[in-house]
C-alpha cells in the first residue's frame, strides 16, 4: 500500500545529478502527520519543481523510518506537468507500475552501441568485482586507483536496492572517476541501460570501454534476517554471469568487527550464502592482510569451506588506507564511517587492488 499525501513546495534545497531535495508543507490527514517533510524529486520523471508547486507525495519510506530512503518521494507535480519528450527507446523499467519509464537500451536498434554490442560475445577476460552493498563501490575504486592509476572502471548497478541511479550521492561524487554507469534489470538512470546483468557487463566492456567493472546494487539493501531473505544473493548470480561471459570474477567479501548483528560479525552470512551457495562458478575472494588477529581467524575459518571452488587471495594493503581517506566523499556503511568499520572498507579496497593486478601490463 502507498501512504499518499499532498503538499506544497516551501523551499528547493540541494541537488545532485538527477535529484533535488525539497522542503514540503503537508496537507495533513492525521494527527501523526508532520507539518513539513523532506522530499526528493527526480526531475527526469516529474519535471523541475519550484517553490509554490503543489506536489503529490509517497510517504512510505518516512513511515517505515528507512535510513537510506528516508524521504517523502515526489510522484507528480499535478498542476504543472512536464512536457512530453520524444525518445527512441522501447525498454520499459519500473514495468507496470504507475511510474514505469521508457529508456533506450544500450543494445537497441536506435542505440549508437547497437553494432558493437550485437557482435560482442564475451568480456575478454575483464576483471569484475562483485560486492554486496553500494557502500563498497568507492572503496573498490580506491583499491583499483591505488594499484593501477588511470584504469578505466565501469559500474553495473543492479536492482536490489534503489532503482534510480539518481538517488546515489556516491555516483554523483564519483562521476569523474568512473567511465560510466550501466543500470540493469528494473534499475534505471545510468549512462547506459541494459536488460540484465549479462547485457550490462557487455555494455560496460564494449560500449564504455571499461578495463575493470564493479557490480553491486544501488543504495539501500533489503534483508529479513534469514538465510535467503536478502537482496545480496544477486552477488552470486553476478559471479555466474561474469564466468559465463569469459570475465574474471573477483569477490569483495563483506567482513566486519563493528556490526552489532551477529550474522554480520566476521564474515557476513550474505557473503557465505552468495559465494557459497548461489555462485556456481569459482571467484577470487580477496582477503586483506593485517586484520586484527581475532577477525582474521574468524574470516579465514568461515571462508575455508568455500575454497575450493573459490580461491582465497591474500592482499597486501600498503597504501590502501591512504587511498580510502583520499576519496572525494565520506565513506559510510550502515551509518558507520571508515574508522568505525575499517575492516569492511579495507576488504572492498583489497578486492579492487586484486582486480587491478589481473590486468595485463
């Protein structure tokens, strides 16, 4: 169900690529409704809001108290609808929802990449880093940059978290560090659009010219606390796709000694399930050297049953901390910054470093 509300834009706030924040005065329908809310609009979907605009809102995220998605979302500017825009695409995302949108697939007939992608059959051995959370992306990129500066890195965003790439502050901050973003499945708003992970990987390699690609979901993570009830199972599916297409899967394992939840202590059960039960092809699992001894012992003991078929690779972390601190955004995962959950970010950077070492000299 949708918690619908109407309101009026009081103030237009900060913006980043594809999104703008608003302060909206609500037309209150219950005593529990706040007087004003922080709302997010995607101009590519609803048009450019201005102060005084009437807005139709979805308050579900605020009602649930979601962290990454803690906004009211603008569904429409009903009194000032955007003009129709003719577009050549035929790929529908958000399919059969009230906000389904039409995009141009990178491999559609009208795309300038059609010929290259129609002829593409494999990744040519490209290293591909697979990760559970969106917060791993900048750390992986730091590891690549610290090891092989100037390497062209692409990002394939799956649909396990946020669907619009525009929601991500991370992608806005990394815009000049990535050769591009491919949104796949129901996700949309990237530089290129693809139907599935396989098509997204081929687009990253043959349309964006990526030498290394990172695959992970957008911001936000769905999890029920059960063995199978989490969106990160897509990590294992990505490993399979990379292998089928002749790439080199590199697993960024999710480790932590700061997460209060037992299932994420040491090696997260997300990594255990994704790499241990979903991935049917072997991957290189990068483990940073120099972790606190108790954490290192726990991680290696948890990974031992997975290797083989996977291969555990020890990674020298010299220079990675400096690279992480030099990133153009504040690193954060589940509300914890680099110092609060150092091992998590170091493991992601280690995977990026290993991917860079797999490139030919």
